[in-house]
């Protein structure tokens, strides 16, 4: 597996990926060396919802389990920026 990189952007993208594809019971235990999820449950569910929208609006490749690590498509970057704006309202 790839080593964790990319700071907050990759961490947030990865949390969308893992919450979308794994059962809730695995969210906090999955691949802790690669941006292990460390936010409270309510925030983890926000990652899940963002992951659903990313899958629909950007494409499944943006949140594909493991395969999307390091994914930096311009459309996905715009999506991530939009989630920040919307969630900060």
C-alpha cells in the first residue's frame, strides 16, 4: 500500500473512501497507517455523505477503495473545495 501523503486533502478523500465502502464497525480500525479515521462518529458520517456525492458527481474512481489513493483529478479537487464551502455555512 502507498504511504500516507498529501496532508488534509488526501486524509479527507480517504475518509470518504473508507466510510463509503466499509461497514461502520471497521471505520476506526481500517489501515491505520494510511490516514486512520480519527474524527468523532458524526463527522465520520459527514465523510460518508460526501463520499456518496463524490461517487455520483465525480465518479466512482474518486472514492474507490484503495485504488483511489492519491487521486487528484481537477473535478474532484473542485468538489472537495465545494464541500468545504457548503459545510462551513
